[in-house]
C-alpha cells in the first residue's frame, strides 16, 4: 500500500482572514520562527501534530480545515 | 547586500559563531590546542540542545539540524573510509593517522547505530538485541578460532555467557542489568589497563578499545539505569 504524505494547507488564507497577520506576527503568536511559517506555507514542511493543533486552535478551525492530504491513497 | 538576516541570529548562534572564529584565530596564530574553543562553539550548542538545556529552536529548525547531521555523517563517514583506504593501501595495519581516523569513524558508526536502534525499538529492546548480537558474534569468532581445541573453546565460550545473561536481564530487570553492565565496563577498563599508555600509538589503541568495547557498555548501562518508569517494558506480564 502506498500512502501519500503530500499535504496542502490553507495557512495563508487563514492568516489573511485573521486580520491580515504577517508571517512574523503569526510566528510570534504560535511560538515558532518566521522561517517555519514560510516553510509551512510553501508546503516544504509538514508540521507535527502538536503544531498543527496549535495552529488550528489559534485560527479556531479544525485541523482538517488547515491541512489536507493531496492525491489518493493507493 | 541584505544583512537583515543577522538580526535573526539567536544569542546562542552568535556566541557559538564567535567561539568558532576565536578558536580558529588563536589556533592558527598561537597553538592548535585553541581548537578546543572552536569545538565548544561548533558542537556545544548541539550537546546543550540534546540535553534539553538550550531551547532556542522550534521543531522545523530541529528537523533541519537532524537532517543536516544525518547527511554530514554520511559524507564524513564515507570520506574517512576513503582516506583510510588510500592512506593504508598495501597494508593491513591501522596506525598513526589512519588509526585516529578509524577512531572517529567508530564513534560515528556506534553513535549512529545505537541512537537509531534506541529511537526505533526503545532502550530495552535495543540493548537486548545489541548484547545478543555482540555475544553471538563473539561466540562465532571463538568457535571458529578454537574448533581444534575443545577445552579452550569451552573455556573462552564462558566469557560470552554474561552478555547473554545481561541481555536477558535487561528485559526483566533493566536497572539492575544496567548497573551490572556499568560495573562490567569499569572492570574491563581496569582489566585492559586502558588508563596507562607508554606511547602515542598505545594511547590511540587504548582510545579505540575504550570506544569499541567500554563505551558501548557504559552507554547501554547508563541508558538502562536512567530508564523512566513509563518507558519500561513489562516483560513478566507479557510472558515474554
């Protein structure tokens, strides 16, 4: 069985919906570096469950609203 | 030129960078022993982070560090092997620079293997398998080298017995097994007289024996003794 690990995210969208936060502001509020937010938005880095939950809690959405698996599990 | 990235450097990064630069400067102008300062700057923060004392990185930075370390070990390991192979071409002995490189290679390999086994299986299972494999290889070596002398083969085989016994104990009574392993390591240190060396070459040989034999015992023993209750496998209740 091949399991996809490609994950897309709506971080950028929710960042703008939350008062057009800058990446640095979001990073400060979540407690990570700006570089982490940059890598997340570019899809270069899949966050840990803890960080995904923290981001979802911050935006007051479900984790699935922020992060989605792309492609099909085979 | 954009130099704004400098303000993003952490305090630890700045101190480490300064130490690295200072160490190199003093080493090439006064004495190579000042390279120890460079070592403190280059590797000190990493040790402090692993010990949980320095918490200046988030998960993404740590992942980048781990990836960098893995790739560095691949390059450093293969480069060291190539250098040893070329330095000692036509010879079967390790000595001088090649022995020093072999020591570095041994550390790299042992730490990589132990860390990955420990992360993958947990401390108890990793220690059990390491001791079992170690004992088995030693036993095979004894059987092959003494198969024409049954008495000495039997006698030497007894030396391997504690490793299998400790492997078994490590699953059931990890802390006791750990303490015994540490004592065994200290005993072997004095038995092999690793504290005394008459020449630089002997010092290197002693270091090699210490790393290949004593260190694994001390590290596995300490890991078992320091095992947290919630990490402990309850073998007795599982019947295995």
